[in-house]
């Protein structure tokens, strides 16, 4: 049975119903969609401190910080759980955000039942194919990307017992997986009346029709200065057993649009942890392949953007970006708007980059995200002051650039 809309008419004008952010490919903390251009995540004071004192040179490589919003958990009589944001409580500097839940936003949250299962300590979730199809279609307007037989169950995660997963998925379920865990934690630890503060950040993939995203965990060290000995040992082991130690970078998640099938190919962090340096190189190449050919047109702009970031990071003395990620993003839609319809996937031809409606289909983006463990001199949360730039991060960037250059040269 499907739950009704959790917002009553009086509440709908002042509250925003948070949706799952379906383009979250990595991480463990749930990201939520606030509106088309804004996402939000639970506030961590150390991350807030970073955004509030962000060096000017780094702003082009991080999401725009839009302020803070208050969020509370709401449960209806059927046991449906939702997260409600209160725009009126955010700073005025954030600007006036959409303050109504109108007819156009009859979303997955109105339709999904988050029902507590008796005999289980966790909330069990079932996402039907119609709900997922509508949500993904809303996220990628006009695009039919989902097979109608797909369902997401809590007992059917991304990977199997061996850490494997199907090669092709119609959507990336990682964000839904993180949402389920996050709502379970919130509902078990807090009552409905408790207000939680969330960071409002730019949705860096909102301008892409088919956002291809590579989430890279950067650096040779992942634990923060405040990590316990147990957590420190655990993170050191993960680095030693993955490409973090050998390359200074490892794959934390990926989705890449396959033009030949019309679906996204997805990989998760468990897949990334098991890769050898050669496996990392092959997966990086796979990220640039659309099922028909290698997107060689993307290599130069990505490399130039990474080199620009490298130049900036080298100048950031005392900064340590422990456990942060780097997103490489491009649009999987390379054909012009008036090209062959989606049915003719196999007829897509490799084309030169051309501008259409003022946008460049070869546009790429590189953004740093996740700064909960970032430390720097003068930080309100700083316990340790480091000298010089983050050499582990630089090591990872240099290797990433070198691998992409080799792919560009056909090596």
C-alpha cells in the first residue's frame, strides 16, 4: 500500500520535501535533492568551517555553498518516513528558494512507503519500478532510461557476497542505499521534533542530461586527525590494500551512460577497492567509453582541468583533504538535439564538439567534495597544523593526469 503525501496544505507552502539524490555514486553519507540546482547533506562542523573560509582560488573546484537549512523527520500514520526542510530557517543570504510543493513535484517521497517491518530492527524499503521510473525521468527530462521490471529491495544491494555486481544497471541505486541507512539511523536515534542542520550545496550535475560521474577518493591517507586508533588502523588497511597507496587515488563510485543500450553502467566503492593499478587504468578508460567508442574528445579538457586544480592545490599550505573525493563529470549525450532518436543507439556517430543552444556537449567538470575531515591552519575545528601542501593529494592528481595522458596517447 502506498502512503499519501506527508505534507498537509498549510505545511506545503513553507516546507520542502527532500528527495533521494539519484546521482550519488559514492560516499556513505546520504545526499538529498533540495531543488533542481541544490542538494543538501547533514552538517558537519569541520566541513562548514572549510566552506566558510574557502580560498578564492579553490571556489571553481568546489560546489557553491548556499547556506544552512533545518530538517526534521516526519512519520505519518502508515509509518512512512520523510525528511522535511524548512527554508524559512535558513540565512537570508541563501536567497529565496522554492517554497511550495506543487503539482509538479508529486515525487517518489509522496509515493513510497517506508514501512517498519515487524521482527526487524531496521526499516525495510521497497521501491517499485513506476516510482523509480518517474523519479529518474524527472531527473533526466524526457529520457526513458529504466526497464519497467526493475525494483530495489533492501536485501538486494549493489554487490553480491563477493563484492560483484551486474555490469549494467538502469539506474544507480547507491543513493537509495545511503538514504535507507540514513533514515534508519535518524528514526532509531531521534524523535520527530528534533531539528537537524543540513548544508545546502550546488548540484554540480544539474546541467547534464546524462551525467556521467566518476567519484575518486584522493590521497594516500584517508583518516582524519581526530580518528580513533581503531578507525585509523581500518583506513590505513583500506589504503594499503587498494590503489590509494600505490597511486594516491582509488575509485569510490561511477556511473557512465551507455549509448548502445540506453542505460547507465555503474560501479561502487567495493569494486573500486579491489582494483589493481592496471584495473584502475582500465576502469578509468571504461568511464570514458559510451558503449560505442572511447570519448577521446573529453581527454584534453579533463586533463587541463586537473592540471589547473593541481596548480591550486600545490599553493594551499597547511590544507589536508583527508577522505575527500574528486568528481569528474561529463554529459553522456554527445549528439545534437536534432540528431537521431534514442531508439537508434547503434547509429550514434562520433562527432566533433559543437555548441547547441549555447551549451557545449563536450563540457566537462572537475569538483572536490566531502570536507568533513579537511583540516587547515585557522580552522575552528583544527587540532593539528600541517606544513606545506597536501603531498598525498598531489601524488594522486599527478598519477591521474599521467594515466589520462597515456590513454590519450593510445598507450
